[in-house]
C-alpha cells in the first residue's frame, strides 16, 4: 500500500479502523507506565520537592503543542500544493488538539510556577510564546468555524497557518530577545544530557505516551471530520436531488389546501 | 505603470472619502491615548515611562480598526472580481492598495504622534524616537493586517476575527518598535539593534503580506 | 484581424464540495454569440466565472485559438456580472477612467476588435453623459448598469462574458445594451452570455445546461464511503 492509496478517505478510514484499537491500548499502556515512573519511581527534587513531577506533564505537553503546529503546517502545504481534501481534514483536526496541549502546557506551567516563582504567571519568554501560540490556535479554530465551505476554509486556514509558522519563529526569537526567566534548554546538549537518568527515563516515557496520545486523538478527530463531511455531502445531495418527487407532493397537497 | 498610479489615487481618495477617512483613525488614536491616564492615573513620571508603549498600542489598534474594509468593500461591489480577473499581478494590486491605505490612514497617525506624545509626557528625544519607529514600523502593521483582511474578506463580521488573527502577527513588530522607541538615545546600540530588526520586519512584510493576502483573495473568488 | 475561437472541452467545476458543471463542451468563434441556457442553479454563472478565471475548474481545458499565447483567456475577456463594481463616492467619470486605466495596457493585442471609445463617447452612447461629473451613488439602478457596461466599451477586449446582462434593465436600456452587444459581434468579437430570458442577438449558438446527475468526483461525496458505515452495522449486528 503506497502513501497515495492511503490518501483515499475510504482506505484511510479502513486503516484507522484497523489501527485505532491497538493505538488506544498502546497509549493507555504508555501513559500508565509513564505516570507510574513519573510519580512513584522518579526521585523528588532536593530543591523543588514533589512539584518537580509537574514537569513530566508540562514538558511533553509543550513539545506536543509545537508538534501539532508542525503537523498543521505540513497538512497546510498538502492543502495548498496538492489540494488534497485529506490534508484539509488533517489540518482541521490538528488545531483543537494543539490548542488543548498548549493550554495544558500553560496550565501546568502556571501550577508549577506558583511554588517555583511564587506566582502563577510571569511574562517569561516561553510562557509568553505559548500564550501567543494559544491565541493563534484559537484564532485558527474560529476561522475554521467562520467559513462554511470546507474547501475554501481549508485554503484560507492553510495560508494563515503558514504565515503563522514564520511568525512562530519570529515570536520565539523576539520574545527570547525581549526577556527570559527560564533555564536554558538542558535536555539536548552536545556533551550528553545534564539531567540524571532517573528523571530522563520517566520524561522520555511520558513524551512517548503523549506522542501516542496525539496520534490516537488526531486519527479519531480526522475520522470524525471525514464523517462530518460525508454527512454534509449527503445533505447537499438530498437538497439538490428529487425535484420530481417534491413537485408531485405539491400537486397532491394542493386540493387539500384548497379545501 | 499608469494603472498603478490610477489604482493608488483611487484607493487613496476612497480611503479619505469613506467613513471620515484619515480623521476617524486619528480620532480613535487620540481616544485610546486619552483613556490610559484615566486607567493608570495622571502620574506623569509613570506615563512618560510607558508613553512609547501607549502610542504604539494606540497606533496598532487604530490600524486594525480600518483594515476589515480593505478588500471587503471591493468584494461587495464586484470590484474584487475585476481586480482578480484583469490579468494584473494581484500581489502588486494588494501592495498598492496597502500603500494607499497606509498613506491615507497610517501616515496621519504618525503625524499625530508628536502631538499625542505631549499628553504622555515624553521628552524631545523620545518623541523623535517614537515617531521614527512608527514611521518605519506602522507599514508592517498594515501589511500584516492585509493578510488578515484577505483571509476574512468573505465574512460579514470579520473585523473581530481579523484582529484576533493579526495581533499575534503584530507582536514582534510591537516588541522591536517599543524597544527601539524607549532606547533613550538614537546613536546607541539599544536603539539600533531593535530598530534594524523593525526595518527587517517591514521589509519582510512587504514580501509576505501581499503574497499571502493575494492567495487568500484568489480563494475568495470561488 | 485574427479569427478567434474559444474552445471548452470537458469542463467540470466544483462549488462548495458539489459538482455543478460536468463535461461542458462548446466552441465559439469570432462574430458569434453563445447563449448559455438552463434553469436556476444549473451552473450558468459558474461556467462564466470559470472562463473568467475566478473559479478553478476541476477538469477539462479552456483554450483560445488565435489569441495572444502569453495571455490567459481571462485577459482577453470582459466579465460583466451581477455586481456593478462602482464606487458610489467617486464620480461617474472617475469610476470609468479608473477601470480604463486599470485594464487598458493589458488589453487584447491580437488585432483590435475595434477602436476603443473615449470615456465621454461611451457615456454618450449609453445616454448617461450628463451624469459624468456626478457621484456614481446618485445614479439609478438602470444608470448604474449602463455605467458598468461603459467599462466594456472604453477598453476593447474580444471576449465578453455576460452574466444575465439584461437583468435590472428597463426596455429602453435593454435595447441599447443588445445593440452594443450586436455591434461587438459584428465587429468580430465573441460573446458568451448566461441568461434565462431570450436575448435577440445575431449569429447565436445555444448551450443548454442541465443539472449534473453524475456522481461528483469529490472525495467526500463518493459512494464508496458507504462501505465503511455498512461494515459498522454488520459489526454491531
């Protein structure tokens, strides 16, 4: 089966149907193992105590928030270049999931920030970038809802999403230039990870679980969107077909009305 | 080339004739700047510290205010169809419309800035810097706004959604604009670095804005 | 002048996820008019918009034989739709001059259909010369329509795409417009007009559009999606 075959919605739905149960099982299992390690195996931080465990949700959620946007941007290229409806569906399905992960990252960040910095919110570079990202996601969701014709909505959203990609990069740069309170990124370093493996392993497990969660949610959401469009197509056909049937009912009804 | 001149002249005239033209934008700018002291108190020291930011935000909001009609009016009366099918480069048409819109509504905001600066207690140096940054940065706001205007062109009440879509795009412009405006001295690196970034963003907007807005307008022809 | 021929083959078009045109074939040559007929919603307007390049076609080819090869069919065409493209705050002359400037250098170069009129000549021909300096907003519906037609006269383009050209016109204005269209045809132009009213034009061909009955090739309208739902029902049963 080539990628082109998958691009057919029917084959795609068949694939989703076959894969989804396994994905759900894998996601639940990975989340269970990840959370077990995060909450029961990983040691507490000598400075932060138990609150460090928020990191195991915060960091993967933040990664996923960006990954969703990447997914949306790639799908948008698919919409604009190949004009493929499945790419439209993928872009539309990504937006609410991305918004949810962005919200989760912001929320867990705020909850973590309270004991760390003594306040729920600081205008720190990354928090600010994510707030802007959330506004962008919500704007894109609103734009999807505002245009009825799904093909037109997809193209318009693809344009704004791709402009947003450039913007996300500029925002990240400009906001970091503007101010930063966060620690510098410490997972990826040329000389190996700076974090101890007792924390890194649960973090990796949670990241894996979140990726699986994203794939599951994205496939489910795409399936729902295909069905929604199918219903729309059926309704439009119902509206355009059957002029003969309706005219005959009118002639039948006329004497009854005259009476 | 004469068609470009004709388009510019027409757009400039229409922007001035419709809905109070330049005056209404400047009036809104004045209103925004006026409400800040009522919100934060008449503390001239505080106001002069945040004055550049107030002026920039006022200019941003004033720019957003008029943008929803940038392409919508043309769509409603059928002009957009002719602009799209004429064979002219739609990107160039968008760029000229933006230029005329900015000349009619953006430039008066810049010209009003020195006067409004007095209300927030800026010194001479700061007035120069704020006006200069707005002169360079406000076109970027219009260009970025044109993308939002193109995307929301088919919506009856697209103005609010336009603002929601455009404000995130305007954040970097605001950051560098205000940073340069509050740098204090024109010959310092504190001014030069953000100011050059601001110039870069405007040049960037000159490319991306017309491209993206024209693409959105072509979709709306469907 | 060149003999032109507009050839459409197998043209299909989707609007809002629904196929509105399928396998539309026709040819119109210089000095000919094609009247596109059919009931409401059958895609008459869509066909004109596809030719004008405003709506992307889903299938087929649209070619102009004898035209300028580096220019699209749309650039050889005037599109006269339901909307007048007038700015009420600008004067009649300003409105017309703008469209003249905007269209002019890109106008048809493969042999002129005829000399272009000046703005005032065009307004005079249409009987609205006395309004030239007035704001277009003061014009009546019929006058606005005439002003919109004047655009077609001041810049010569060989193809006129007319969407319900006589709607909103009284009898006298209709006569004037039909006379102008006939002149355009006699001068070697070609006309594609969508209408549900009879138009009395010379050298007329007819294209009767009927509702598209074939299944749309659009992905989400395909009948094969039913398989998915059928299987679901079997699973539950």
